[in-house]
C-alpha cells in the first residue's frame, strides 16, 4: 500500500536534492513537494517523478534565503493540505575564498539558508509531526534529515562560513534528536565528505581512483545510505564513507604550521 503522506525536499531541483526527491518517490513511495529557486528545473523534475513513479508532486518556487521563507513554505503546505511526514533540509551554498574578501550579502545568504530557514522549518514541521497520530505506537510520526558536512567536524580555512554553519546544523540536529526521541520523531544529521557531483577539480583517471577506493561517493550512494539510516536506524548522525572516519581525526590533528604551509602551496589568499 502506497504512502499518502508527503516528503518535503529543499534544493530539490538538481544535484543531491533531486536525488533525495527521486529516492523518496521511487523507493519509499512518498508524494514529494520540491522546493527551490530554480523554477524551470523544478517543473521538469516534478513531471519526471510523476511520470516515472506515479506519485503526486508539487513545486514551490521560492528564495529560501528570505527572512520569512520558512513561514511561506509551511503556509503553502497548510493551504494545499500537505501532510509532511519527511522533511529534508538540503538547500545550501558553498563560499570558497578569504573571509575578508567575501561579499557580506553572500555571507547573509549562506547563514539564512543553512541556519535560519533550516531551523525554522524544523520548528514548524516538528510540531505537526509530534501532533500526528501514528498508525501504531511504535511507528515514527515523522522524519527530519538535515544536510551538514564532514567539514562540520573540523575548522577549515577558505570555507570558514560554510563549515561553521554546517557545524551549527550538526550540533542543532544532535540536540534535536534527543528532544524528538520521546515524541517518536526521528532526526538525522548527514555529514558527507567528497561527493562526485561532476564539479570536483580532478581529472577523469584520478576521479575514478577516488571513487574506486570510496574516498569520493556518488550522490546516489550518499542518498541511499542516508535514507536507510533515517528510516531503519535511530542514529543522530550519518557520515557515509569509511574513509571519512580516518580523514576527520587526521585533519583535526594537523599542526598549525602544516596547515599554513598547505595554504601557501595552494596559493590560498587570506
């Protein structure tokens, strides 16, 4: 029997967000609300999901960095009577470069996406999930998946705003996991490392080598692992890729002189 409830995915028009929307429709039979600031891509993705998997889809074209974006998304769901059982906070941006040279408006956009809108969406939909009556006492009433990053476990120059905001996502999600556990709502922070989205600065041969050893993961594999943990385990965090469990402590224990040396060799301006 197919589920009648909805999954809401932000940043769902392309990339990892589209992979989440696809997996939720294909493998878990959820109707999907796709939210993004790419209107044509949204409409195309929604039509494709409906045609391929027979689920109902809706789209919401919105700037998720706006001050009231979370309230607009929530009101859209209320107006359209969408019972959101799965919330995937995936939308985000990466700012790379010296902090002192970064456009303050881009910093504000990043913080609004990664921190403010994400937090408010969790607040608004978590209450509805808690109030939902599950089919039985053991069945979860809702699921919240927040996309963090492996960089959240570290301090990394040149992506200072990004990894600090992802650190917020990680710690907020872990704390929320404790609060929601007693209400039978599952919360998961996903902290992926290198993901092969076609934008990595590697040659084909080196890229294949990284994929072979599991250092770089495909978006499909990342999403499949994250959703399996969300639906079938009761963990607070998920860091796909065995290599990442070795890489994180190594980077965290690098001496300062080595980090500064690497920045000079990579010609990073700071």
